[in-house]
C-alpha cells in the first residue's frame, strides 16, 4: 500500500463534523444535490472551510420522476458552488454509473430545462398560496389549479 493510500485510510477513520469530512472525495467523481433540487455530476477539485466547492467537468442533470425522464446539460462546465446551496454529496461508482438510469428516458436539454422551470413556478405558486392560507388570505379550496 502506498503512502498516499495510507493517508487516505487514516483521514477517513476519524469522524469529521466540518467541511474537512469531504477531503477523501477530492479528485473523485461526485454527485451533488442542490437546494433547488438540481443535480450536478463532476469531479470535485477543491473546497474550503465553508463547504464551497469547485467541480470540474460538471454536468447538470434534471430528473422528472413522475414520467421517468431525465435531461442533462450538453457541455461539461466548471461549477463554483456555495456550501449553503448544497444539500447532499456522494461519490459515484464509475463502473456502475450508467446502470442507475436503466428504465429512464433521456430528453433534450432545452425541453428538460423548460419543463423544470415550469414545474418550479408551479411549486412556488402552490407554496405561496399555502402561506396565504395559513394567514387566512388564500384560496382554500383543498386543491390549487394553474391555468
């Protein structure tokens, strides 16, 4: 076992409660789920004490579970992500990466982006109406319809 591998095992054997917990994922392919529900896949290059990340060769992927469809950006990019926008991060097994999408249909990025924006607007309107209902000012019909 090389010295670098020993260091990796040594660092991962201690429970970190800070941003240092992700040191073992540097230069590895990761997936990131953001606060707004988007997913980014790419190589984690660096991070800081606030959990801000730099992702290299990042691809944005949008999932639509109700129709078992997904859409991914066309060109890899470099992403600078603020730690406060990160919900979850994990390493990707590059050998089985494509197997996770079996049964899902890939749709065009432009169509997927439009679908994502439309669903985000709908969710925002529903949440705003629910907030108004709590204040006694909204349309409380049990359901909220958009036309």
